[in-house]
C-alpha cells in the first residue's frame, strides 16, 4: 500500500509538471500572436501621402520558424518576419524606408535570403531604402545593407567585417582517454590538440576530431568559404563603388568605428536618427509627412519573460545562437563572436 501511495503521489506530481509545461507553451504561442510586430503611425500628419516607414531590426540573422521559447526570450532577425513587414508596407504605399538595423551578422543562407527579400521589395515598389545603425553593422548585417540606396551610422557604431568564417576543425592527435566530470569533458592526447580554421578576408566523417584533416578536405572547405567571400566582396564593391582590390587588400575583414568606416566609404555619413529623418524630408522636399514604425505590444507574459531574460543573463539565447552559428558550414559573422 505504501508503494502504491508513493507511486500515485509521484505520478500526480509529474503529471502536474507536464500540464504546467503544456499551459506555458500554449501561453507563449498566444503571447507571440498578441505581440506580433505591426506598423503604427508615430509622427506627422494623418492626411499626408508622404509616408516614411521605419523597420527596427536587432540581433543575429538566421531562420527560426517554430521555436516558441526562442521567439520570446531574445531578439534575432528572421527573414520571414521581415518579409511580412514588407508585405504590410506595400499596402501602405510608402515613399521611403529606413531599416534601422543593429546586427553582427548571421548564417550565409539566412543573410542571402534576407538580402533577396529586401531587393525584391525595392524592385517591386521603387522605394528608396536607407540603412541606419546606431550600434553594430557587421558581416552579414553589412551584406544586407548593400541593398540600400545609402548607409548611415551613428557616432561610435561598429561597421565592417567584410569576411566569411568557416567552422574550426579541432584535431585531437592520438587521444588516450575521454572523461566527463564536474568541470566538463576532458580529453587527454599523446601529441596535443591542433586546430584548423578556414577564414576569408585579410586581418559524413567531415570534422571528425580524432583524425587529421586531409589537404584536399581543407582546400575544399576553404573553396566554399572563398566562394561566399568573393560574392560578399562583389556586392560591397558594386553597392559602395569601391575597387575589389581595395576591399580585399586594404579594408579587409576588420571592423571600424564610424569615422573610419566613412573614410573607407563603407557608410555615407555619420548622424543620429533625427537628423536622418530631416535629411530624408529635405531631399524629397516633403511639405508634410507621416512616419510608420513597427512596434511591439506589451503583454503581462511578455514583461514577465523580459524580467526572466534579465535575471538569467539570457543564457538560453546565447547558447542557441552559438549552436546555430557553429553548425553552419560558413557564416558571415565576426570570428570573435562566432566562437561565443
């Protein structure tokens, strides 16, 4: 009888936890629907036909279409979400689009997809597009910005990293023992650990850590990275009218502050957001205007999650981003951030 009593209590406890997790999952899904970003008028005259739209984008660029927890706990730039923004803006018939972006880059596939989405919108609507960054516009973030008519940055922002990183290949030369303990996994080897990296830009057994990479494998992986890098450089060269040799030999894959970026023709000017708005109004000779911006509607659950995020240093998001980046064959992401 004691056994069955303990068993039933344990079963009830586990069932309660399961039901709680299911309810949380449903609430998160519901919260996502409530907090979908949409455009609202934030300034100007309601009757004006001169419409300036602003899209706020923050975080790394990668595809993530079904993770409820991830969608609530951290910012990232999802190409499919941006596409839905642009579809809404088509209905508004805007004149000018500001993409207010702060991103260190992301995966090559997601970056290329986002670039194409913005390019298609620009071609279909003949809308002027200005990219603006007040923090960081690097690697894949800068790649996407080459679709714009102009690129602006605030003072002190970080720009550049025109390069591509492939995955690191760690080779454990003659492993002697593997062990897991309180401080994590440890590996003892006879002849040490060697690391092989594939990087472009100056400045089913693949990646087996227990055998030395063959020369032709390293060359093959480097060719993949070089191919993406050459595409990246060509896009920057065409968009910014900078010689390819200058990008590869002088600018390289380094990051620059806003003044250095302007001197290297990576941005058009250094200014704050309010000055950019005044510049757009002056260039287009708008006598009146109205501004639409994508906003997030706060909810109790959203605020609760935001507090949870702050208390826990967003460890889940950090590990998730690192894992997504490391699992890709090549990423347009600064190497020092890719290592997490």
